[in-house]
């Protein structure tokens, strides 16, 4: 007798989370509408078992042109994000389009978390700390850069992300016309 796997019935509940290897179920292996919410047991698909892009949480995006020239560190944008019991973000990803808009030096964009007190009323940095992440360009054409900030240690609650610019010399300028902020949730 020849074994035909198509006629083999898998009892309900016999394939558990622990038996399903990471990456074992791919799109080509699934029939159209083969997986529905009624066919999945509660907690069968965890964030750890999903593709990173599915687990990410979009937060905010902006296409407002922002720019800064000179060697003072200037805040360009302030974004708040909420970390809750249901939305525990572990890594913030900030994708920016940046270019050197003037001069010949390095133009740098920086991400700072929870340091609102370090910025004066004109959005100039007055603190002594270091940014959580940064990206540098010398290009006179737009480049996409991604800054990654580990926020695992942040408590549940409201937090602030500041995006700043600083340049290598007084004549160098930076401009950004696109920013997207999203986070990877904790497992």
C-alpha cells in the first residue's frame, strides 16, 4: 500500500507552537485562504514566529522638509511614542532621507530618546549626553538611512524621540524631506 500524504488527516491541536519550526510555513506552502483566524489556536502564532515586517508597529511618518546649517546641534522634529503592556516596543527604526544641502563637510542626523530638558526654546541642544543613534552623509543627493534605537529598557509609558541635525562646519547644511518611525515589539 502506497502512503498518500494528501489523504492523511492531522488531528486538530496536534501541531503545536513548539512543533512548528521557525520559517517552516511559507506562502507557497499555503493554499489560498488556507489559514484563517478560526483555524489558528490562540497564541499559535507568536511575534517570535512571524516575519519581522509583520511584527513591526508603524508609529508615524512625515514628509515636511526640514533643514539646518551650521555646527550647533538643532532639534528638527519631536515625536512621542507610547509603550504599553500591549505595545512593548524593543527597537525604534527611524528611516530618513538626508542630503548635504550646502558646504562640503559631513552632515549628521541624530536620534535622541527622553531628553526634552536638554533642548532650549530655540531647539538648540544644551545637554552633555550622546545621541542614541546617528547617520552621516556627504552626499549632495538624497540618501535613505536607517537609525536603530534600542528602547527595551524604557518603562511602560509615554516617551519622546527627538531628531536633530549637526554639521561638520558652519557652511555645511543638512536637509531631510522624509522620515518614517516604526518599532519592533518585544517577544
